[in-house]
């Protein structure tokens, strides 16, 4: 049997998440990425620079962050293997564990569901505001449910499938290089000014590294949901992102519900196309999405174990 690094990392994340006490003491690696990215943005995304200059400096930001992170992770993995020999894999799994977010995502999703189930729309809006970037203060019950389900589906790719994929392909350099790029995209990869030029490289890099994982996530959600293939094929491109539509369309198809549609950001309504068909999102749909998500995570555990046996 080969090293069960992926399976062990999933098990650690599923059991522990990223505990609050640990976060209070040492923070999280993604927080360090964020500080570096925002520092570069303050210095290099100045309005007096041309769009071409800001795009070049944004590319340099992503290259330095992702390249430096991957290099540090490679040196760490080489050191672990040199010092621990055949016993290195548990330590490598431990180093990869913070890059996964299956427990964290679940723990942020449940309060939204609980608030809607007890009819507390204000609390549901506040809870879903912790995981989405849209305006949540005016959302009705269906809008809150859609936002939560879309975040669950998209983050299944960004927070679990993609890190696990790059861990399996390139080890610690792959998983942490991916997290650096994904963090940069979430912070500066926006199409609006003043980040349009500076964040271009972050957005395009994230599109590339999520190309395969997003499609794998869509397939896993359809398998876990017992269907949704037709909606996945039809609506996977009804999204501004070339990747996010895959897990969202798969989830909409599995739930037989509508997701996406018009959304407000910073007071401006965007007329986004609908994904899926049938009933509008609801607490019942949220419960269904939760169950699909848990089964899809279970499939990843099986994949992690299979990789160890087949390698």
C-alpha cells in the first residue's frame, strides 16, 4: 500500500476542522497569504499606474506568492522525508490538513439552515453573510437558501476537491501553491475597478488550477445526489466563472431546484442567468444539499483510500 496522505488529511480535517483555539493562537496559513496579497495590492495597485503596469504587478504578486509558497512547501516535504523516512506520510498529511475545509464549510453552512428552520430570517441573513460576498440584507428565505447552497457547492470544489487533487498530483507544493492562488483570487481577482487590472492574473490563474477539479466536483455531486447530469451538461456554463458553474449546476440538478439568478453586489443588481429548474430554494432544499455534500465528501474519502492502494 502506498502512502495514504490524502485519506489521512481528509480524516484530520473531518475530525478537527481548524479548531478555534488553534486559530486564536497561531492563526491560519491563509491569513498569512492574505496579508502578503493585501500589502502588495496597497503598494502596487496605485491609481497613477497604467492598467498594463498594474496587470504586470498583479502577475508578479501571484507568481511570487504561489512560487514562494510552493518552494517552501517542497523544501518542507523534502526535509520531512529525509528526517522521517518511511514514517514521513503522517507528517505530510498533518502539513496538508489546514489546506482542506470540509469541516469548516459544514460548520458555516449549518447555522444558516438552523436559522431558516426556526424562521429567523435576520439571523439567517447574518449567517449566510459570513460565507458569501453578495448583499444579504435584502434576501428573502429563498435568496438566503440559494446563496448558502451555491456557496456549499462551489466551496466543495475550492475548499476540498481542488486542494485534494493538487495534493495527489504534486504533494505539499501542489496543495499549498493552489491555496495561495485561490486566496489571491478571492481577495483581488475581481472584474470591477480598482482591482480589474491588478487582479487579472489571480483570476486567470485560479481558472486554470480549478479547471479539472471543478469538473470532478460536478461529477461527484451528481453521483452523490443520484442524478443531475442533464442540468449539469445544460447549465454548467450559466456562470461568469468557467468553473463554478459545474458544481453549482450539478447541485441544482441533484436537488431539482433553481439556483443563481439575479443577485445584488454593493447595491448593484446583476441579472445573472438561472441554473437548474423546478422549485425555488428552501430549507428543505438546504437539507438535501447538506446530505449530498456529506455523501460527496464520503466519496472523496473512498477516492483518497483508492489512490493509496493504486499508487
